[in-house]
């Protein structure tokens, strides 16, 4: 049974030092994935998890070889072997990491196992690319961070929102100061109908059965951390549930279908997320960034496309007759960054989650080839994940404002 960990208490000095280090890491990171330069040696990777794990492009990357694959279910192992053109498979992650030829492991196992499996791979001397979320508790966050620190190996989180095409644009504009003061960000992950994934083909409960929505925050938090580098420091959250038997009997003791969280960042800015799994909403993963000079809006599920608003001197009267300025409205034609030389030529094609899968593939491989930190390293991974864990605790306590522990590799 999974139990929610208590919030770790930090001194003010520890908290400020960690916050500053974390924010500086993102600010100093490359804008986007590097361009392929050719590598003298190919990275040999193992892929574990035959559902989501089969949707990446390691076999197409010029600097990578899929050395082995693994899944507990034979059909999924066969599927992975077919997708990646790999002749070697193992019945479990534990057996795969014994393979000395495997240098790195892409972990796409059930969410509650991510921390445990990441630690096992690192202990075995393997670099790690891990699906989201990175962990299920503050204690697990500390364990993964400690193992990365002890081994010196590369850890990267495979958060897709980081490389959504609009997020790449927003990151670029932010670093060019186009927003002016970007004081508010919000993001939504709406995915009604997940109940079909709560049971397997034999009728057994899967890990998704009753999973807390705010424990799956990274499809939202990426819209802040992946653009400004800010860290969330305080949270007040509200959950919603009904009388569903699923919410009354699940291993997480989770009573919520939906979670809304309101964060304060280390720069004193505001950030809101909504993770809704049972609501009359259109499915979406979207964000919007509000600045005093420019604002940018992702497409809305109700039909509005990409929008930019720019500050102007144009004036108008509201319906009460008061004069106000009217920011210019601009329909934005979103650049498809996956078509550009940001990626090696074989990866310049559409891929899952708004073109992010080829970027995630390249960022991990390229970081290993060039011995550099990936953009979504362990610091960023925990900055994306832990705020949701604390937000869920806040919701369980009726919206109590709680501090969010900060983590930094150094």
C-alpha cells in the first residue's frame, strides 16, 4: 500500500540555498536540445515497458543502439523487439540491468515503481531515462537524488510537455525577455475517461486504479519549470470526488478525481494547475503565460487556436464607459520545431505528445554522447514532481497552504 509521506522540514537557510541553486540550473541550461554532431561511439540502451516505452525513437537516432528490451508480458516484449529491431529481450528489468552491454535504461514501468526501478538501474551502473512521475513521495525523491549524487550517472525525466512545440517557443521568448515580467502561468491536463485503464484484460486492477490526480502533475508543471526555471515553494490545493466505489477502495486512499492547485514560486509569482480526470471538459494538455508586455495562449479545447497578446497604446471604452488600453491580438502560427535542425535528420518527423518524443529521445542520447546534463535532469525532475505530491497533501487537508521541499544535486 502506498502511503503519503510527511513534508520534510527545512531551515530557512537550507530552503533559500536549495531554491537558488535549482533556479540557476535551469536558467543556465541550453535553450533546447542540441544538434547532432556525430559521435565516435553509440549509446547502447535498454528499453523497459512495452506500452509507452514502444513510442520512442532510439532505433532512429544516429548515436544510439537498442541493445535489449524487457517487459513482464511476452507479447509486449515481442512488440518492443519489433519496434526497435532488437533481437535481445529479458523477462524483467532486474535481468536486463545485469547485461554489461547496456549502458543506459529507459524506464517505462508503472508509475509507483519509477523511483525503485530508477534506483536499481543507477545502482547497476546504468544511466536512466524515466517516465513520469519521478517518484510517489518525498522520501522516494530523496532516495533517487541520493543515488544520482552517489553514482554521478545521468538521470533524465521523460516529461513530454517540456518539448511541446508551444513550450519550446515560450522558452525561447522568455529568454529573449519578450514577455516582459512574466508574473502568472497556468496549465491544465484534462483527461476524462481514464477508467478504461483501471483494469487489465483479466479484470485485475492496474496501478491507475484510483491514482491521485495531483500525483501526476508534470504535464502541467512543465509549463512553468520548462519555461522560466522557477520552483514552486508554497501550495494550496482543492480536490473533488464523488461516491464512486473506485474512490472508496483504492490502494492510495485517494478520494479525488480532480485536483486544482495554486502555487507561489520562488520569484513571488503565481501558478495554477488543474488535473481533471472526471469532468465535462475537452481533453487537453495546455498552458498560458501572462506578462506585462506579451502573453501567449495555447489552443483551447473549445476551439481557439494559438494566441499572442501584445501591450499597446490603443485605447477603448468598456461597457461602463471607462477608458482602458487594449492589447493587440495576434493569431500565432506555431513553428513545428521538430522539422528543424534542432533534431538529427532521421528524427525530423511527427511524434507523440505534440512532437515531444523525438526531442526526448535526442536530448537523452545527446546528453550522454556529449557528457553534459540533460535539460530535464534530476533537479528539474523533482521540481516537476514533488509539488504535486505536496499539493495532494494540501487537498487532503482541505486546502491548507503547505511548504514545498526543495532539492538540488549539489
